[in-house]
C-alpha cells in the first residue's frame, strides 16, 4: 500500500445489499471503478515524474534564462582547500585611489591653517612643507540653458504684406535642443527608463518641465535622426565574413514579436520582427551565403549555410544529461563534458597566445574525433533520451567544428548573448514596445548603443552630433568610423 505524501486515501466502502436483479449492474460498476482507479494511479505517477524533471531544470542545464533562478538558489562554487578568504579587498592588494585634478581646475581652493599646537595649544610658525590636498567632488546647481529667438516682422509699403524672420540654420523648430534630445533618447533607450520616469528625471533633477507625451515626441525625433546611419549598418552586414546572431522574444503592442541581433567585429544591428523564422533572419542580415554564422541550434539557421554552433548552449544540454537519473545517460554526459573541458582549456591557451593556430588544430583533432564517436555511440544506444539528443547533432556535426577549420571563429555565441542582454533587461522592465514606431526606435537605439560600446566611443556625443545634423537638415554622421571600417575589413 502506498503511504507517500501524494498517496490517495482509499476508504473501504460498505457493501449495500441489492435485489438479485441489480447484481450485474454492481459488478459492472466495480470493474469500471477499478479500471479508472488504476488509470488514475498511472497518471499520478506520470505527473510526479514530469514534475521532478521540471524541477531539475536550471539555467545551467537548459535554455532557461539566468534571471529565472533566485540568487540564493544558485549553488555556491566549492572553496579550494585551505581557502578561507573573506569578501572585499585582500591584504597586500594594490590600492586604487581617485586621482587629484590640478588645483587650477577646481572651483575654489581654500587654504586651511592650524589654529594652534595640537599638544599644548601654543602659537605655530609657518611651515614650508607642501600641504596635504583634499578635494571634494559635487554637482553644481543644475539649470537648463534656454535660448530665446525673437522673430520680428516687417511691413512692405509696396505690396502691403508683412514678413516674419526665419529661425537661424540649425535651430530646432520645437523646444527640444540637440543635447536634450540626445540625453532623453539615451535615458529611455540605453538606460532603460520608462517615459514617466524619464519625464520625472528631467523635471526633478534638470529643472526641465516635461510630460510623458513630450518624451514620446523626443523619442520619434531621435529615431528619425539615426535612421540613415542605422540603415547603413544593415547594408554592411552582407560584407562580413562572420556574424554572431541571436534572438529573444518580445512584444509589440499585444502581439508577440522577436528581437534579433547581428554582431560584427565593430558594430551591431538589432531588428524587431513578427516571428522567429528564416525570413526574419534574412530581413536582418540579407544574403548570408558567404558568411559564417555563430548561432544556437535552432532550425531556422539550418539551410545549408556554414555555421558554428554555440558550445555554451551545448554545455547546458550536456549538463542536462549528467543530471539525468538514468545511469546510461549520465555516463555519456560525463564523457562529453570531459571532452568539452579539454577543448576549452586548449582554446584558452590559444587565445592567450601560448600556442599557435596550427598547434591548436593538431591538438584539438583528437578531441573532435572523441566527441564525434561519443555522439555516434549515443545515437545507437537505444536510450530514448540519448537518441533524441545525439540524432540532432550527428547529421550536422560539422557545425560544431568550424572554429577548428577557420581561424578567428569563436566556438561560442557569447558575443551575441552579451549584446542581447541589455535588450532582454529592457523587455523585462517595459514589457516590449507599444507601436511600430516604438520598435523602430528600440532597434535603432540599441544598435547605436552597442556599436558605440564596441568602438569604445561615447554614445551621448554621437547622438548630439546626430541631432545637430538633423536640425541643420543634414545626414547624421556615420557609425562606421575609420576605426570600425579597418576592424571589420581585417576580420
């Protein structure tokens, strides 16, 4: 008898005396009840098994996002033997201090002299030694810079009409200047603030009266200013030799959408599309027949092109095998993880410059043969879980080893994952966009932000230049600087 926590209590039912003509009905009902009780027991066991499997899924052995796991639930890394260091800076570590700026750059310099001897209180003589310098950083009172343009009228005595003066070239037709537009655009896009919080920030801290509706107008203004540079970035994707591509679900209004990213060596392009299909991929990167794509093992990438499957994704799937209660599955998972560790130790040595490319290829060849053999073993194991996992790898196993054949190709897709992470946080905070124009603003601002990060340049200064050009009716400056052009040409 089952006495577990999920066991159902079966109370014996008293047998009721029935007339002889009702006995066949009693027998039929008892058989039917017994059959359904057996079926219920089977379903309860199945639910318990599936529940146990779901509870074991973590971001380390599945595609669950890291944010789905509570920080306190994450396993702590084991301490090394004898390692009892406390948190914070360790004894003997190099001290880091804020460097003092030259005195002439300070707002004020105040000389402080001691009133008397700290022991007896006696009068002191001036000392010729250099004083100790102490600097205090603060914010000045923030007041907006407001420029007023008075447009006078003139009367023509000949024809009788009046003419009003025009605004000087480069002056916005609205009340938002280029620096305010660039700052507000970054506040909502790069720093992921909502329209209401952005308007509160402008009003409370910068003393600029602002409503949420005005931030929407500024958003559309910034989006239009960077439209041409964004399209230029998209046009350059087809010229790359390698791209890191990833996607994440989002929303546009109440409809499900997908946010895609393609990362080149010195720039990144985001795009919001209605689905996760190959058509969306082509809409973003164009014809990628000559490009090596770093990606996960999703089906929309499998169209005969050259790929490098992400080993970070594969590691999570291998860990899922290790976490299986089945001994055969666990054994193959551990064998694959051992080869995974060997491969990345070798890769890290190559990246650190400790071995040359040819040596890396030669040393990694046995690892490739071992992994391919293990996948083949799992495919013919007869175990349903192993067969399903290995049959997905075996026909296209060459996608695992492009990084061994082409120098410079990373074995993971972490570059795209890192680029996409701010956008994922943005989605969690804002629940997506509310319109097509909001999606265009998001993809353009994310592209500007990530491209400037890759090029180690200020996104704010670039947006200021873009807004100044927009107000002067010129095309915004290109995001493909000479530095970035040289970077992707050499890649």
